[in-house]
C-alpha cells in the first residue's frame, strides 16, 4: 500500500521538566478569569482577578488527523489556591460519553476527581508515576495540592469531544480544600 494514502506517523518531544510538547497543535492557556464561578470563595476569586493568574496550560500534540484515532497532550497545572480551594482544571466529561482516557503523572502532587452523573466520586492521588484510567461516562478534574506544577500526560479518543456545560452548571459533588494538615475532601454544599 502506498504510504502517502495513509495517515502519517507523528513525532514529538516531551520536556519532562516543563511538561511541554514541541510538536504542539496550539497551546491552551486557562487563567482564573476563564474559571469564573468555578471556585466556592467568589470574594477571594474576585480579589485575584486583577492579576488573573494562569491556572493551567494544555499542550496538545499535533494530530495526524485520524478521526477514530487518539489524541495526546500534556497539562501543566500551577500551584496555588483561591480561598482554601486549590487551583484546579475546569473538569469535563466527554461528549462521546463512552470515551475513556488515560492520565500519567510526570511530576508534582495532586488529586484526580472522577465523578458519575449522580455525584459518586472516586478521588485518587496523583504523583510521579501514577497512571489513572478514566472509564467512559466519568467526569474528571485535576487539582494541584502541591507546591510545584502538577504535570501529567493524557491520551484520549480523537472523537471524544469535551462537555464542559454540566460541570460548569452543577460543579463536582466533592471539593479538594487546603486543611490544617494538608488536602481534605469535603462535600460541595452548592452541588446541585
Ligand atoms: C485533558 C484536559 C486538561 C484540561 O487533556 O482537557 O487537563 O482540563 P479541562 O479540559 O477540564 O479544562 C483531558 O481530560 N482531555 O480529555
Ligand atoms: Zn478528558
């Protein structure tokens, strides 16, 4: 078969320190202003908006265009808090509900919250070397509970798509907050 009729293999390099991928489609930057309404302590969030810190960046590796293939990307989630809530990603489920995903933690410390539509939560600690298999239908969010960037590598189906609406509206049933002795999981009283 003629190789020119096939999707072409792609090569990229991952910088393990920075979490960047050089052959990157288009870096996504999420600042605090992109997550308005996501944190419980709105007063604290408003006060931080002047600086509008970067919460995370996503580096999607260039795709070969295979629609039923896989997408690959890294996420770099900065350390910090809004009130007592750690910096976190928006969180989403996949538009193609049954689409799963794998996260592989490269560095830093954090949590991955996976949650069903009914609010059943599974929280796992993320640290260098942990692999997280997220089955289809589970919404997922990552939280940086450490003092350095949380960097992880992700692989998901190219046709998965992202559904942010449900999480934006109702949040996650569980929150990860900074307690006296470190991260604590608490019930989200505003969860609807
Ligand atoms: C990840 C996430 C990334 C950013 O690549 O998209 O960590 O999180 P949000 O998309 O929730 O802002 C992934 O889960 N892709 O499917
Ligand atoms: Zn995902």
